[in-house]
């Protein structure tokens, strides 16, 4: 167990940068435990590895050159990651021909990573940082010095093209961590199967077990059976490289082979597992920041502890308990990627794991040369039928994702409970299990929504979306819209889930411009919307004590789309708000002409800060304390306009922008 605590100490040190306070507390708990249960000297060793981890986590090699001789270490459709002089780069090149293993000579310059990220969207910068990539290399010229003769990407694509859309979408993610659109993949993701499949390694273990059992029929010597089983995984290892879960699986079993058959099992299971973990951190400490690293070692540890605490006569019960425990382990990751958990999903994972195991086996066999494409497509249809049938019965609990320190606390508490369960220490089981269950049980209760209200100006890029929430009543004004992504599914719905919102009581669109109403159809189809209003004649609207008034009541002035934009005012928590959509200056002028008093505390600045809105007289009369500008980062329209910013500053309006701050909540 000593090497396990060395690994844990190193991981705590490497992750200390996420939360110093939580990291220090975790380190103290581990050091005290080691001090009491192992020895004083080993506590000092553990402390040394914590400090090594802290020091290493701040190492970032950086060299400025005009020419970078680089090794391609990862490829995607429109970019690749290259390594040069211990530094890794993100290199954008659309539909490039490069393969892992290519050696390139790139003339260019590097900049810090800078990507547009919308509310609740995938954090690509964080994803790259966790791989040790902190800079983008911009190509001025590129020469291929060595081209990998194994055209693996082409082989993958040819394999996927032989499958139907549903099989292709699911297997692209399962086998190659490649994103493909398809109904089966979407359903598997909705039921949280994709994360379990791609990050856990459970199915690799299942396949390895099946291969070993088949070989035992013909090969009696375990030594030869183990090496043949391992060698059969090599082709898939090449095809899925650099997928961590496959690398870990291969090297662990390689080390196990040497330990079992050459060193005569000198190392126990925990030591072998821990040394494998340390081996990968020695290659690249950034593995410590990847979910697949954590899960691929946590699940075997979980299995080890639970197996020791359950009676040997339990067979089916043992597997059910293990799958439930794995699902509980996944809760922080369900929240991170989905902002929800579903009890039925956990049950389905237990029931359908054998089916997905068979599906995965068929896929691997086809990948290595046995053409079972018809069987795979048929199996995909069967899985689709099952998942579509159970989807309507899912009950999901929404909650925000845990912060990094929250995940650390959860996992520490989780494995502390498991440890005491494995040694059957009943007093400590109660002392750790009860607070753990109560604390994280309360986390899922939407207490905050009952007592608070807010207005959220959601970062949808170049567009508008404003959520009004009074306790559990919700009003959404505009939805945003994008030709590049589904704003409803990728931005709005995840944001609602994070805020424990289960439905929208009232949806309003100010006008029909795509950047204000483009996501309506997807939102209505994928989320519960009780009422939709867009006609100025429906106003004023009263909902749960909030009166929404439309001030653009001049159809005789409407000649263009923006002229028709609703201008909506309301009060909430002793603050007054004005949402002006894209209403132009002529509408603003008519409104202030017809109102002697028109003062609002918060102004949603018209037309994303364009100079077609926000006339001086209008801003002077509205006299807002805060002006919210919703626009896309580096947008092609040049919003917000300098003239608009100048006007707002002239009248002492505090300017807040979604392109700079992200979602703004008042």
C-alpha cells in the first residue's frame, strides 16, 4: 500500500493549484493517516511527493523560435497537437493530412490559446491545458520531414464508412473518441453511457476477459495465454492512440505479465496498479488532470476495496454492487458534463452493460479484420429501440457541476467510506458515510431557487437571451441563434440545468432575427416551454407578480425587422429593467416622446451595442446605472460600436459585456 500513498500524495501535489485550502486539508489527512498506520519516515516520504507534485505542476517549458521541428502527437479533423522541445502546441489546419508520428518543420509564431466559449459550452482551452498545451502555433509555412506510412486516420474513416449512421456515431466515440452526429450516440449520451464507455475501461476489461477465456480452451499455459491476449490488443492500441484508457490498459497488463511470469508475483495488486499510475505521471504529469486517468485507476481501487468487504458466495450481487458503486463514483462527472443525474440511468447501466460489452466485442473484431458490419448495424438498431423506449421514463435531477475542490472532497470522502467498509470498521463507516450522504443529498435539493430571484444575461455569442427568475417562476426573453451550433441544446438547456430549472413558464422573442429567435424550435422540442409570446398585442403580461410591459406600440413606424422589436420593461427585487432587443433610434425617440418619465436601473443595450440604437436622448432619459451589452467575442459586425460606448460613458453608465465577462447575473 506504500506506493499507493506515494501516488496519492503526488496527485494531491499536482492538483493543489485548483484549491490550495482543500489540497492542504487533503494532504494533512493523508499524511496523518500514513503517520499513524504506516510510519513516521514514510509520512515524510509522502510529504516530499506532495511538494514534488506542487513544484512540477508549475513547470511550463516555453521557447520562442522562428522554426519549430515538431512531432505530431494527436490529430483531429481540423487541428493537430505537435510537440517540439518539450513544448506542446495547438495547430489549426483545416482538413489536414497529417498522422500521429509525422515530423514537421513549421515556420510561424505562437500565441496564447484564445477561443470563443459560450455559456455552459465545452471549455476547449481547459481541455488543451489539461493535455499540457498552452500555446497556439500559427503556420506561415510547413514542410513534412517524415510521413508516418501507417495511414491510421484513413483506416478509421474507411471502417466507420462501412457502418450506418447510428453505428458510426456511437462507435466513433467508443473506439476513437471521435465526435459524430447520430441519434444512437445522442441517446447514449443522454443516458450517460458515453462517459462510462469512453472513460472507465470497463469494456476493455470485459473483452480481455472473454479473449482469455476463449484462449483457455486451446492454450493451457497461463503464461502463453496472457501474452497472446495482450498482443491481440496491440492493433487496437495503435488505432486508438493516444487514448489514455487504452494505453493504461495495455501497460498495466504488460507490467502484470512481467510480475506474474518473470518476477514470480513479487508485487501485490495495489503496488502494481500504483506503479502503473506513477509510470504515466513520469511520462507526462498532465495525465493527472484528465478524467480518464482518474477513473481508470479509481475503478480498480473501488473494485479492490469492495471485493474485500463482500462475501465470496455473492456472485451476481457482487457485480450489481460494483456497478452501483461505479455509478456513484461517476456522479461528479455526470454533473460536470450533463449537470444532471438520473437514478434510472444508473439502473440501465447495470442492466445494459452486458449488451454494450457484446456490441464492443463485435466492433473490435470488425476493426481487426473480421467483417461483422451487418451484425453491428443490427445491434445498433436493437440498442436504439431499447434506449428510445426507456427515455420517456427518465427522471432527472438537475444540479450545477461541482467545483474542482468539490470534486476532490467528494472523491476523498467516497474512498474514505470505501476503505472503512473494506476493513469492516463499523464506527468509522457511520462517521464517514452519514455526513457524506447527507451533505451531497442536500446538494441536489433546489433550496436556493425557492428564496432567490435573478436576471441572467446569457452569453449566447452574437445574440440575445435573458432569463428572468423569480423563485421557481422563469421567463426567457430571446433565445439567441447560431449556424455553427445548437444554442438551445449546447448553451441554454445546460444553463437551465445548472440552475436547477426544469421548465420555462414564459418564452418571449423580441423579433424574428435569427440571433434572437433562431433557437426557439430546438428549445421547444427539447425542453418544457409552457407558453410562447411574440406579438406586441399580447402585452402587458402578468406572471407571478411580474408585469412585463412592451413600449414599442408603433406599427405605423415598422418598415424593417428591427423596427418591430419589442421593448420590454419590468421590475424585480426593487430594480427596474429594460430589454430593447434591436429597436432602432427612431423607436427609441418615439418612446421617450410619449413618456414623461422613463427611468430604468438596468438597460439591455439595444442591437448589441450597435450605433443604430442607444441615441443620446434615449440614454439620458433612461439614465441606467448598468448597461448590459450582449455580443459575440471578436464579432464581424464590430459590436459594440465606439459611438455607443462613448454615449454610455458620457452618462456614467457602468458597461458590462457578455463577450468579456460571459453570462452576467444580477
